[in-house]
C-alpha cells in the first residue's frame, strides 16, 4: 500500500533533516561559544559583585564558628570575640546581598548563577537561629560544625557556575582553586570540632572528624593536579612546611585516640590556616588577571571556527543534495521494478499456475537492470531482488505441482473408492433381488444405506480435490425427488421430513451437485440436534428461483461461528488440506459457487439453525407433461382388501393380477385368479414342436403372495434408487 510520499521526498528528508540539525547545532554552538566568551569579559563584574564577597563571607563564618566552638566548650579567652565576628559576618552578608542583587551583577549572571545565589541567601538567613542555639549551648560539637557548614557548602556550590570559562585550561584552573578553597573549609571544620570537644569528643564527633579528615586528604591532591605550576607552588610550599607536617601528625594521633590539648592544637592549626587563606586570595587575583585576555582569544577563535563551519555546512548541503538525487533516482527505478514484480508478474504467474498452465520461469522473471554506475549497495539490492523473485516463482511452481499431485492422488483414490462402492451397490442390489427374508432385506438395506453415504463422502473428496461428480441425470428431475434423494444419503434419514412443495424440476446436469449440497446440509442439521427432533426440509418458488429451508432444532451456533460460516459460504476460499474441521461447509461453498447458489445460515425460532438455499432461476425448469399410455387390456394390477386382511403400517396392500376379458370377479370374497395365456394369439397358444406344456400351480396362498409382493416392492425401490445413482431419467 502506498504511503503517499515518494522515495525522492523521503531521501531528501533523510538528508535535509540532518543538515538542518547540523546548521542548528552549528549556530547554537557558535552563539554559545561566543556568548560564553563574552561572559568572560563580564568576569570582573561577577568577581567584584559576588565571588570576593562570598569567599570573605566563608572566611568570616569560619571565624564565627571558631568563636562559637569556644563558647560551647567553655574555653572562651576573649568574651568580645564572638560579638565581633558576628558583626563582621553581618557586614559581609550585607555587602554580598547588595553586590549580588545589583542590577549590573544580575545582568552579568546566568539563570543558573542566579538560582545558586538565591540558595546562598536562603542558607544565610538561618544564621540567627544558629546563633540562638549557640548562645543557649544546645549544639553539640558535631551539630555546630554541621550548621555552619551548610552555608559554606552552598557558597561552594555557587562557585562552579561563576567561572564562565570555556577554555579548558581556564576551567581546569578554576576547578583547582574551588577545590583548594573547599580544603581550607574542611581544615577549619576540623579545627572547630577539636576546640568544641575540648578534649572530650564523643564517638559521633570522632566519626565526623575521621570523615572530614579523609575527605580533605582525598580532595587536596586533586586540587593541586588541576592547578598549573604558578598557582600550585604556594600550596605545595605550605603543604611541605614543618607546621603542616606537625598538624597532620597531631590530627592522625587525635583520630587514633590520643588526647590533644586544644591550645596546642590551635597553636599549630591557626598559622597554617592563615597562610593557606592568603595563598587562596593571591591565586584568585592571579586567575582574575588571566580571564579577560583569554576571553578575547576565545572570541577570535570562535569567530574563525564559525566562518569555517559555515563554509563546511554549505559544502555538505551541496554534496548531500546531489548524492540524494542520484540515490533517489536509483531507488525509484528499483521500486518500479519491485512493484511490477509484486503487483503484475507474480500474480500472473500464480493465476497461470492455478489454471494449470505451464510457466517459463526465465521468461516470467527477467533480471532487474540498473543504470551504469549505480550505487554498489543498490546494485546488490537489485541482484538480491532478482534472486528473491526467481526463488519465489520457482517455489510457486513447485508448490503448484505439489498441490496438483496431491489433488490428483486424492482424486484417483476417491474415484477408485467410488468405483468399488458402485460395484458394492450393484452386488447389494442383486442380493436384495434374490432374498425374500424380510429381516435379511432390512439388513441389506442398512448396508446399502451406509454404502450410499460412503459414496457421498468419496464424491466430496473428489469435489475438494478439483474434480466433479461422476453421476449424471438426463432430463428434468423434480426438486422434491432431489431433496428426498439427499435425505436418503443421511445416516439419520428417519428424522428428516421433506414437506410437500411446488412441482418443478432441476436440470439433470446439476442434480448430482444439488443432491450432494443438500445432503451435507441435512446431515449437519441431523448431527447437531438431538435424536428425538425433526429435521424439516421445505421449499417454495420465489422471485429469484427456488428457496429451500433446512431447519434443525438443536443447540444452534454462536453468532461468531455463524458469521464465519456465512462468509465462507458467500465467498469460499481455495480449499486447504490443513483445514479439516468444516469439510462439509467447504463442499457446500464449492458447489454453491459452481452453480451460483446462495447459502445462508440464520438462527432458527426453535433454537437451532436454519440453512436457506436459493437455487437460481436458471437451474429451475418446469416438469414435462407425462405421456398417457394406451390402456392395456391384457393384465392389470389392482388392490383388493379382504375382510380378513390386516395390513401392517408401512406395508403395501395385497395385489393380484386379473384378466379383464377372460375372467370375472368372483361373487364371493375369494381372491380372483389369473388365467395363464388367456390373451395370447392363436399362434403363441400353440405349443412348440417336441415340447410339452408346463402348467403353473393352480394358485398361491396369501402368505406366498405377500412374500412375493415384498420382494417386488424391494425391487421397485432398488430400481428407482439405481436409476438415480446411474443417471437415469
């Protein structure tokens, strides 16, 4: 099914969309790079408005935290120190608020920077609550460190968004300085924690101290690795100093459980932190001096890269469009060939095979020819299509041969079965003629009936395998006789009632198929209804032919099954040997399609199913007018019932032959007797030479007459049935 879009459109879309995306990405990258490069020129505003104040805020908070630790530990040496540091923190906080919220600084900040700055302001607003807890001495050493650390952590999360460095080296230096600042904060937390514990740390305090020390030991080498030699040298000088080594040994011993005098500890830690803080401030100034020229260099490189990128994009568009057109032309040619194969050639081959025609594979599947210089992959695809179409046609031919062989084998087997069954029927007919025992005749009749049903099944196999019924009738056969013959081929024929119907006939050429069709429907009706229910067969002339209703009073069918069967009967598919669950309906559908008959199933008012068969007008013919024969005076058959005669239901009354001109009825109740040779000519009455006249017995008893008439009755029934089977008119 066509999709509504051409191959050219799809190939163009396939090529244009990536190119448009490439142009968009190029424009985005160029604008982003240029924007970030321009942002580097704004770094002075951001530095003076935010970074310098934020870093000094962290430093003053560290001083306030240390003074608060002295309050908690009860080792305050300067009572005014806490108030002084708090006032300094409030002042720095105000400068950060004024600088960060100024119009100039906000214009230089990105949305991400503004969000991080708001987080810093939100954590700083918790200072009054923290100070209140310190004054009431409700904080443990670990709690004190945690509360003040929340503010410094928010500031350190702000720093990465403020670097604005697109240059890899500058970004690396900025990360190193931020990490070095975090190392100072961790070291100050260790100092405050030891002072607040005052030589009596809890287990939780010791665990916190161990975690902080481990984090600092991990972070310091990473910070140094990101700094160049100029920025790293001052830090290395401090870390290699004697004071640093003594501080590290003291910390290791404290973590291991050795007591430390807080005063001694501060004597080692305070000078190290002071020197470390000064190095951070100095390196920050050096880094700021590098930012502006780096920004100008980045802008120049971005402009050059943007121009070159634009040229490359334009060239890519040109090449892509040209290649796309060529590929689309090749694919369009391949598409036309494939459609011709799928919609014309293969269906023609299949049609020929179904009609039994021979197929030349080489002529039906010519190779696909591509233009010179075609794309190798498309040329390979064309060769693959060649192989596929050849294999498909070859498989279809082999499949058709296989199906034809199977059908012929089934048809031959069915024909042989038909021949054997026909011989069996003739043999049964002879046995019935020679048998006068009523019980033996009844058994022979049942065998005859089973054989008739077996013949119908064999005929169904012939029909399903593509053959036609071997029986033929001459002349016009009454519809009622056709329906009665169909009912006689059903196992439970005694339950079938064929109601009287208008006198009309069916063309003899269609009698066998119609009888088979009705037999299948009647057998279905009898099989799917209880043994005590009647299967009714009614027929009447309608405007479009002759309608026959076969109705049962069984359990019926579900709506889904009935719809499926009606669809199968309306347009019968080609019979598949694997579908054996509804062979009767398959035969009915095939026969109905052959003669233009319409078969429909509908629910019966009695709860079962009614099959409505509409035989078209072309198959319905008027019955011929019977020819009146001249009255024979020699022999006539009459029915005489004597007072002593009690004929059983279903038996024929007694019959006797009388001679009209030469015999008269007896005046009493005796049976009349036939006088042999009463009406023969004089010449025939004379006995042949040298022959003696053989006289028959004077008469027969009633029992002998009954046996003779029963044999005659069976012979007449067999004669009519044999006439129907052998195509008699």
